C-alpha cells in the first residue's frame, strides 16, 4: 500500500493507528514514572500518578482476556442487534472496548483468551473515507494469552 | 462554621410534560419549597440550579424570570446525573462558608425518550455496534456482568431490585409509575442489554425538585427548628484512576471514595443510616452500591436483596421513593428529589411509605464522566 493510501484510512478508535505500510496496530502509552500502561493516552500527565510529561508511546499487545461484556439487544435506531460489547484486558497492560464477534453468547466465558483483529470497512455512497475498526475474536491460533 | 439545614423542600410529580418549559417546572418546585419553609423569593440570597439538557442556556436565570427577578447571584451547575446534587452542594458550601444565610437550590430536567448515551462514536463517525456500545444500558449491563463475574450475581437478583422499587413507588404519589411488577414480568420484559430488561432501566421523565438551605443562626431566628433537617455530610468526588476507567466508567471506586468521606464528615457509619436513596439508574447499579456504600460486605449484595432487608420494613430500606427505576430519573432534578425524599422521612411526613422512626438517612447519586455526590441528613 502506498503512503497515500495508508493516510486515507480512518481508524474508529483513538488507540487504533495505521503504520506507514497501511497495517493497523494498537497504540498505547506507558508512564516512565509509575510504569502504568494506558490504552487511551496522548495526554499531558499520567492519570494514575499525575507526573507531567512522562507518557511514551508503545505498541499494545493484540491478545488479551475478556474482562466483562454484555449482549446488546436494543441499540440506537438502525444498528443491527444482537451484538456483544466487550471490555478486554490486553496482555501486558491496557484495556479496550470493542465488539466480540463469531461466538455464540452461550460460549462466552469471563477471562477467555481473545485476539484483536482489524478490518477496513468499505466506503458507501458519497462517503469516500475508508474506516478501520478493531474487533475481538476467540484466540484461535493456539497462542495463549498470558495472564 | 455554621451547621447547615434544609428548612424547606418539595418536588413536582415526575412525568412527561412535553408542553411545559424547564423554567416553569423549576419555578413550580421552587415555590413549593418556599411555601414549605413559609418564605418568599425575596428572602433568598442566591440560586443554585442543576440541569443538563439546557446547560448552556442559563436555566437558573430563566427560573428567576418566573419567580421574581430579585437580582440575586445565580449559579448553573451541569454535572451529568449529579447536576442537582452538585447544585445542592454549592448551596451548602455557600451557607457553610458564612457568605449567605438562605439560598435556594433547584434541580430540573426535561428529557426525551429512548436510550441515553447516544451510542458509541469516534471523530464524529457513529461506531455503535462496530466498536462495542456507548449506550447507558450497555454500560450498566457490563458493570452488572462485572459483579456477576466477581460474585456470581444472577439476573433474578438484579430483577428483584426492580420488583422492590416498583412496589415502593405505589406508595409515592410523586412517582411517575405506581404499579407492581412481579418478578416474572420484570424478567420477561424486553431484553435491552443483558442482564437488563426494559423494567430494569430507569424511566426518562420530566421533573423538578427544590430545597431551601439555611444557616443555623437564621433557622433559629425564623423559628423553624421543628421541621429543620441538618446536613451532616455533603461530599462530591470525581473518579480516581483505575486500570479500567478510561475504557469503561467506574462508578464503584468514586462511590466508595465519596461514601467514606461522607461517613467521616458525619461521624457515623453504615449501621447508623436508617434509609438510603441511591442511584438505581439501572437495577444492576443498586446492588453494586449496596457494597460501595458499605451496607453489606463485598459480594453480599445478592444475598442482601434476597433477604428483603432493603425493602420498606427491612433493616435498611433503599429507594422507598420508588427510586430512579419507578419514580423516574430527570437528570438534573434527581439529586434534589433524593434530598426531598430523605428529608420527608426524617420529618416523619412520608405517609404510607414512612420508614418507621427514621432520624438519619443518606442520598447518593453518580454522574457519568464521572462523579459521585453523597449527603447525610438528620432530623435537627
């Protein structure tokens, strides 16, 4: 992918970034004073220890474990339901929300290992922006999430 | 510093009033509270007004235009669902500081229908469903599932909160809804966001409530001791950092912080509290807050609702007004309506729903964003 094409991709979450080669990744922040890892960063001081100017950009793991979730049956008008809204603790720190797909609700277990995946949503109509979203699936490739 | 007293308080019946204005509802509640204190707007030295929906449109000043434009300072507070409690606390601070002797606090809201929270979005693009959910029911459903994760709390236990609070509201002529909801009806209602059915979500209503806050000196001078209610604690906190709160609002930690500070300020403990109006915006929240407010040990909230001890007649009645679930939840009005409810009980004026012998009670609200306000009120 050219740099121009990568630049035209618009992430749908503040922690999703597009590398120069067009590949999405999760950006996090680590506090050099207290060591805390944040998934939503880019701020002037560490929200945990209040030290100013100590957050450095890092890449977050794309594996983690399911902390909590809900099966959404009624959402905003026009949004297809049901879907599973999940909060996931990433390996190595940081927690992010997203949609969990590909699992029957009866198969969902707290702490189950999950994987973060990305997809580019096809632009429709006059909307020429190509959006990139992250979502969660069961960790299928045998790679175990580390506690 | 002076002790601070509520010497007048009232609320309008919550309901759907699309043809009324925010200032008209707020002015009606204010006049009711002034009448309760046998005072007039010319006796008030300041107005503190809580509202969310029209927070950029000087709601307090518009209320004064309906009450009499006496030129007093007006402070408008917007703090999500804690807007009304924040306005009340600003009034408390003003009296506590000695700046004023008599102030008016009003909370008012006109709500639309439907799910609050507007759905998830990022950079102006709707992401609801694509990137989780941003609705309030989904958030409080996830928080309830966190409780289930830790303690095995069941849908039936969450549903019992709705059964109880709807039952309580049958005794409150100021509640939006006044009907019983048997457990089967609650559990079989439309599933909104698991484990929350529609009857486990609070009602969007319009409403207003008001309180007259007064110094001890002025209260005695006016001879209003017989019905005065002392504010033993007034606490507001914002959410401290927790590893999850940047991704999902954490109303537990902020409530524990506020409750601990309130007990310390009042010099009492959870065992001294005889009724609680707490923020049951969703049925899951009530069980979380049993533990956060210390009326049971961590993990025992399910057993506490099962025991019936939080019903009227139980050890510690919770939300005898019907709560947000059935009385209704007009955001800016809720915090002051809670003050009205507890004050009415410690004044022994609550009629059929009176908590027998109540002398001291607690109010609690949380606001998305997040914040928590806790007040402890005692009969003077």
